């Protein structure tokens, strides 16, 4: 009788269980050097490691590197771990680091991440487990660029074309999980790496359920078939009952992303700043936050994350002013007899509602905005990469260490760069380059706040809003430690419990 009583009171801890997650689109490439979409990074982050990573407080700590030190302000030494193996059993060494650097900086590889290594003069291996990085000058991201996932020399050094190599769909990494199954538009399964250097994860398998429709994902949550997911403000405010909260814990934080409308600045009508400013004055951003997010978010005023030293608190969002908007349109040659007409293109997965509200708001100044919604891969391959658009509705992730180069420097207009709207401002270019050599955080912040203000004034985007993240986690999972870098930073230590 005593044994039965204890079993009822205390949970039974079960190791080797499966964690059920979701993914809303097909990953393009599971190679960290060339993957540019969120779905790919969602998967490859568990397969690969960098030399360093962020800890739960947002501070840099060693990962594949056992330690690091600056020999001089321009010379960085990494001492690598000697107990790391690729998931196929081959040992990790300095050869892989050198190969990764040469690959990401190769002119044959089209990747926006190469710009982070522009300040690197050379990377040298000193034995099997020591790497020396020489920089052209002191560099503000000297450590952060080495968070890039390291790829295996022994599998890729003979590749004829990294961009199309089969490795991109069948990756081999050093991370806590190994890819088990990956088929387009189907569930993706990762298995625990028994030889992971930090020890095999307690959760034996991660299943990412392919759920491109948010409504279907929500049904999976409500039926308790997902362990970790996110919910919308509407779902949180209107569609949850008491039993849901008994099953799930909801964790709310400001997200590391913002939603925006990006203009093609190299063609009419958006090469005219009067048109861009007119649309900006026509938008009621707070209404977007209230209607779409039920207040679970904030208006976005510019390109860098609130709370970082790059954020400029003095830049305020333009208040809706329909008369000023109409006046600017008239100056640009648009009016009742010649209405401004354009197409806003976006991807499936929830942004259509945003587009419809924008369409309604812009109609108040006589603008005819058509909406085109595409599946993510079609959107990426037929709209973004070839730059065939007038305006796009998208979101960017925000990093803890702001780096304006890949999105805002004119050099990033090149193929594979993230500056696909074609933004050019000579002063911004110079300030970005100047900041790259600033290691003092206060001085760096002053420069970046100036960049923030200049970009906001140029209106290359309509900066719309920063949503809060509403994560739901099954209460049987522990230990959950909310952090500035998210709740999955300690996932390899998670357990699931059952109660009998």
C-alpha cells in the first residue's frame, strides 16, 4: 500500500523519450554555410556546432573550442576540443575549421554569411587542435563570426559544387542530434547523437511535424500532440481553456524579430522617397499591434533590437497622417486620376492577414495594393533571389550583436546578399565600415544608433512591429530555463516525466 501511495504522489522520470515539435516550411539546405531560411536553421542548429556560442545570458562561451584568447587585438587563438567526433565517427580537428573558412569565403559559394569574414586576413592551423585567426584590424565581431557551424573537410573537400552537393540534404555534423529522416513536406526526425561531446541528450528523438497551416498546428497543440510550439496572440487571448494551461506552460518574451514591408528601391515607384514616406504616413502601426497581436508586441521603429546598444530610443515611429500622405503622393505624381498601384508579395503562413490590414489602411489615401501569396520556397526562388518584386512583406531575425553589413551595406546588394531591396546610402556604408573596427561597446553603440536613425529616415522599409513570442511547453518537460537566447538553450538536458 505504501508503494502505491508513493507512485501516485511522485512523478516517474522517463529517459529516452521523443520530443514533438513543428516546422512550417521545407528547409532548403541543411548546410549552415549556405542555409538562409528559418526552417533550415531550425534543423541544422541541432546538427552542427560553431567554435563558440552564446550562453543563457547572451555571453560568448566556448563550444567546439576548448578555450580562446586574444594574443593581440588583431590575433585570436582557439584551442580546440580533442574529444569531438563527426556523427560518422571521423575525428574533428583544425583541418575542418580551415576548410570551413575557405569554403565560406570562396567566390564559388554564394552566401550572405561570407561578409562576416571580410575582416579576416588569414586562418592558420597550428597542429591538430590549435587555430590562429589574424584580422586586418580590430574587429567588433571577431568572436561571433565563429558561431558559424563548422562543416567536415573529409566529406566536402572533393565537392564539385557545395551549393548543390547532396550533403545539403544529408548532413553530417558534430552536434547533439543526427538527421534520421528528411523528405520534402514530411516530418523531419533527428536522433540523439550517442557520441556528442557533452554527452548524449536525454531526449532520444526530435520529431519536427510538417505543419504549414497554423490552424493545423494549433489543433495539434490542443490535442496535446506537440510538446513545444508557439501560439498566436489570438489563440492565447480567445481560444484557450483551463485544461490547456493545465497541460502547457506559456512563456512570453519580446521576440528577436520584426515584421516589415521592403520596397524594391531600384525601380519605380519606390525609388522615389516621397512615395515611401507617403505609405509610411498612411500606416497605423499601433493598430497592427492591437489588431494582429492583441497588444502582445510593440511598434518597430528601425532595424536593430530594443535593449541592445544599437537601438536608438530617440527615433519615433511616424504617426498616421493621411493628409500628409496624400500630399506626398501628389508631389510624386499620383492622385485620383492616376492612383498608385503596386503588388505586395509575401509567403504563406499567416502574413496574409497583415497584408489585408495594410491594404485597407493604404486604400484610405487612394493607393491600390494587390496581394500575392506564395509558398515559401516559391517565394524565395521566384521573388526574393531574382529580385522580381515591387514590395514584399517579410520578417527579419534580430541578433544580440547587431551587424548592419549584410542587410544595409550597398556591397550586400550582390548575388546571395540580404540587401535584396537595393538600399544605398554612402554615409551608412562608411559608418558600418567604421563600426567594424570598434571594440568599445559605448562607441560602437553611438555609431550604430546614428545608422539606425539614417536608415529609418530613408524609409527603405516600412518597419511595422516586433511581436512578443508566446512559447508553449508541455509541463512534463523539465528543466525549462527562460533566457534571452530562448528556451531551448539547454534542450540536451531536458527530460519528460510521466505520472502513474
